[in-house]
C-alpha cells in the first residue's frame, strides 16, 4: 500500500528521535562511570548497584552498532515484498531491539514502539490479525522487562542516577521520563496519521470502485448498442446483397419467361433452349444468394479474374433476359482493390437490372474509362427513362456503396436512362465494418 509523505516523514522522525534519546542515555551512563572512577567511589557504587557495570567504551560501540543494525533491518523490513523474508526480518528486528535494551541496562524501552510502528506500517490485513496479536503480546512482555534470556544482573538507570544528590537525581529521572513521554506522544501521533492515511486510501479505493462500476455500466450499455448496430449492419448487408443478387436473377428470369411465352407455340426448340438458360440463371442466383448470406463475394468474382467476371455476369443476364449488353472500355486500372471490384460489380449489376425491370430496355451500353486517379463508369440503356427519378432501394444502396469508396453517382433520363459512377483510385482501403454497414 502506498503511504503518504507525511506518514513516512513521521516514521523517520520517530527513528531520529529514538536515536537521539538512546545517545543521551548512553552518554549519561558513560559519563557517570567516568565520574565514579575519577572520584574513587567505585567500591561504594558497586556495593549499591549489586553488579559489575559494562565498560563505557563497550557500551558506546555496542549501542551504536546495535542501533545502526536496527535501522538497517527496519528499512529492509519496510521495503521487502516477500512475506516470508519480512517475517524473518521482523523477528531479527525484535531480537536486535531486546539486545539494544539489554546494552542500555533496560533503561529505555522506546525502541519497542519503533518495532510496533514498523509492524503497523506494513500491516495490510489479509489474515495478519493473529501475527499482529502475537507480536504485540511479545512486545508487551519485553516492555515490562520479562525477558527470559537476560538473567544476568544489570545496573539500572536509577542506580546511575543515585550517584548524584537528591535534586540532581530528581532532575535526571524527570528528563528521562519526559523523553520517554515525548516518544509516546510522537508514536500516538504517528498512529493517528497512519490510520488517517489508511482511511483516505480506503476512501480513494471506494471512489475508484464507484467510478469503475459506472464505467462497467457504460461499457455494458455500449456493448448492447454495438450489438444492436452490428445486427442492423448485418440486416442492411443481407438486404442489399439479396436485392442485388436475387433481384438481378429474378428480373432476368422474368424477362426470359416472357420471351418463352411468346415463342412456345411457334418455336418450341428455341423456347427449350431459352428455358435451359433460365434454369442456369436461377441456379446461379441461388448460389449467389447463399454466398451472400455467408458474407462471401459473388461466385464469378471468386473464381474468375475481375474483367472476365463482369463479362460472365452480363453475358448470363443477357442470355436469360434477352437484353443486348455491350462494353466500350477506353482504359482500365490493373490494380483495383477487392472492395473497389465488389462495388463496381454491384453497380453494373444493379444498373442493368434496373434497365430491364423499370425501363424495359432491350439494349445497354457500358462505357469504362478514366486515368490513374479515378475510374468513370457510364451505363446507358434505350429504355423508357423517367422524368422524375425517385431513389428506390437499389439506387440508395448503390450510392451508399460508392460513398464508402468516396465515389459519386449521378443518373438522369435522356432517350433512356443513364447512370454515371465515379470511383477514386488513390484512396485508402475501406474499413470492413463500414463497408458492411
């Protein structure tokens, strides 16, 4: 968990303050021993203390080494992320804390609060309650000097203070108690900051969870909307494909059957040949419808080069409907993309279908030209034409397909009906999702 800067600063202040107190107490004991030795009062002091004191230099170096070790282990404990290593470091920290208290003759137990501070700093719940409880109980016994491993007699801080007169002793004990009380106050303030930081962290987590839930609700709503849009795109695609394929085939079949009705009495053999062509056109229409439902290209585009596929499509329609279709190609790009080929195929298919269905045309001329930047297609028929052109389903989707390629379409009546489509050739590839929409 990320701690605030204030908590970290307070943690460092606790260590700095305890280091200062330990140095003061250590210096007091060393100076007192030196004064006792100089005043030749060692015998009376030993009789009163009941134990032999540790030499001053040993106290100085041992206390310094123990406290520095305590600081290093504490830092490693707070930074390590491995739970097992942290437990070992925490145990080492407790041992060093006991050793430090023993070196100072149990005159100061403020380091116990440092151990508690480290434990609380890394405490994150998650089944650590028992670990915290056991550690607190152990530290409680340490604070009350019930350390079984330290059975040797020690010289208490009060014994050192008793060397001075009553007034000085009272001042010395008061200073020690004040230093200890200040440490407790700092520790309590540290806990307040720690609890406050955890509360703020929990509040931030709660707010983030609320925002996450709101985002999830929006995503669910968006997913539903996307699903509906996908369904709409698929319906539009199927409607467009079925209109282009099935409408094209049925128009040719209907025109061919009308011709058969007229020739069945006078030319049965010709009628039979025409019916065979109509049958083939119907089968091909069924195949194209199935491929459209499976989101595949028309059969001719799948198995033939593009120009041959156009010729095959117009030839089959001409044979089934009896309408004469001719090509006049001035130029042709050899590097058309698949999406461009699909649109060109559907534009020609829709145009010749409309020429037969609506204009009752008998001839259609397809002119193709352009340059490296665009392709121009003109489909002109000799049908009835129309003074007031209304954009129906076929023309609407023809325009939609061309707009996906950034192309344009224009149509008008002039001794028949004329469709003019222009397709840019230097545009980027159309996105498949947009192409289906």
